[in-house]
C-alpha cells in the first residue's frame, strides 16, 4: 500500500476498497533538477502511468453493493490523488487528482470532480498526503530476464487440436499452419483460462521474453466475481507496455506498420508490430524510434474505435516532432479493424497513406 492515509480515507467514505496494481508507483518522466516549473506546466506529459489504484463504488452513478457483474467497483482513484510531491527539497502540490469512473465517466463532470475531492478531504480529517517524486518506471532490460516459460502446450498442427479451433481461425482469415509456421503460436493450457487458448511467444532483440494468450471464441469465461475475463492475457511479471510484438522481424522493413493486436499484425505480415493496446507507452515509443527512426512508420488504427483513431492522430505528429521518427503516417481503413481485411487489401491502404500535413 503506497498511500495509507488516502486508502484509509477512502475506506471511511466508501467502505470496501479494492487495490489494483499494488505497490506500483506512478511513472513520472524524469526531469532535470532545474525544471520543476516545466513539470508543473506540462503535467499531462509527465505522468505516463498511474500505478497503484484504489477501486471503489462510484457515488455518482449509484454504483453500490451488492457486487454483480454490472455493478463492480468502477471508480478508480490513483494513489497520487491530490498528493503533495516531495521534489528537490521542496514540497509541491502538482494539482493532480487522477480518478476515473469506468462505468459512466462520471468524473468528466467538474461538479462531480469537486464533490469527490470534498468527500475525500473531509474523510482525511486534516491528514496530509505526501509522497516522494519517483522517476519514470523503466522497463527492465528484458533481454537479460530468463523469459516467462510457455504454459503446457500442444502444437497447433497436432491432430488432437479440436475442430472449433480450426473453424475459429478460418473465420479470422488465418490457419493453424500459418500461425504455427510463421508466428510460432501453440495451443496453451494456461492457468488464467479454463479452456485451452492460443498462445503467442514474444521475442524481443533476439531473446524470448514472454507470451500472450488469446481466448478462442467470443463466449468469454467469467471470473469468480462474475466479471468477464479479458480476451487477451499476458503473464506477470511482464507487462504489455514493455513489449512490441514482432519487432525483431519488422525492423528490416520500411515502412513498419503499427497495429493494436497480434491478429492485426498477422494480417499485415512481417512488417507489422503490435502494441497489445491502442496507445503506445513511452517505452514502446522509444523502441519504435530505434526501429523506424530514420525510415517510415505507418500507424493503422482500428477504424471502428474513435479512441484508437484519435490516439493515432494525436501521437503520430508528436512522434515526428520529438525527432523519434522521421516519417510517420496514418493508414485509414474504410471501416473495421485490420483483422477484417486480407493482406493485399491492407497493403493497398498502407501504401496509400500520405504524409501528415
Ligand atoms: Zn460513475
């Protein structure tokens, strides 16, 4: 528990508090000693991950117990919520109060924001929230880690692989043979899913580092508390923000093609890299810079997800302005995600991507 007084105050206000990402500090980009004022001005650029979070029932959308699948603890409050940061022998309140209601977005309203702040302040009863400024959390040098062992598995081409796996893959425009031969995928028996899942090994700078599992099908399994399990799973201690799928092969291609998921990457082919999400972490941006800095990166967001397109539109010019990559372009699909097209169709869109203006 990183912020005991805040946690205790939340207990007083909300009763039960779940802790997520326990022990993980917020990641703040390192700044030279003289630039406190710059940090203050550019707070949105300096926090790159919010670390430990306290999850409570949202008082605004009446998200209260008992807990059912549609009624969980949807209000997430970061451990750095309204906390004074000790920096360079002085204490600064950065005015950050990261909190988000994942059910209805209740905290986008100024009034609710202020109301939450007031509730917490009152519960704090004069106790102050203080923390040392921590440097950006750096991804460890993955090449030197032993790698997370693959779960027990079966070759995708094994005759014992059930038929529904083949029909699922055919529905996604690929095959057991392609996934096995070109991408090293297997059928894995993970501890996360009850059913066997597709397991993709992840290599980085010549070393095997971890794997990602993809649930087969759309009838998601449930956790004990009734929540749906996610479709993708990456085992700890690795984090998706540390990795860039297929980077070792894509680096020989120009342009490299940036997509969200492994299946998108498979559709693109060897030039594809995937983020395991829609927004690259600072670390992933650096890898992209090292791979494609002097060549070209074409970013292909999911056309059916406005957030994904907005992220690409915001960050592509930033990658160029920051000097990380000389030429970044956005490939705009007419609809759907890269998984909805075949490779030839995708490459028509990729080649048609013009320079940003
Ligand atoms: Zn809410």
